[in-house]
C-alpha cells in the first residue's frame, strides 16, 4: 500500500462496517490471508486495486 502511504512497519486500525464506498481502503479476506486494497466499482463489477505497483489488479 505504498501508493496510499501505508508502509512496512506501519500500524493500522481496522473498523468493521457493513458498507464500503468507491475509493475506500478495505481489508479483504482472500482465503486465509487478509489484504488491504482500494475498492473500485465499475458498474456491477467490484475491483480490489493494490496501491503497490509490484502487484496486479484483483477482480471479485
């Protein structure tokens, strides 16, 4: 998440909520792992965008 100014060693606080808006940073469970991604919507499609240029786009 270096593109969102979240770097290795930083601590984050996660608040559970029922709704996320386009452009929000979300904590997503993918299998047994949790990742931080930026939520983007394109019509009915939901995209989880990494803020690190080393990683590609995740589709849900």
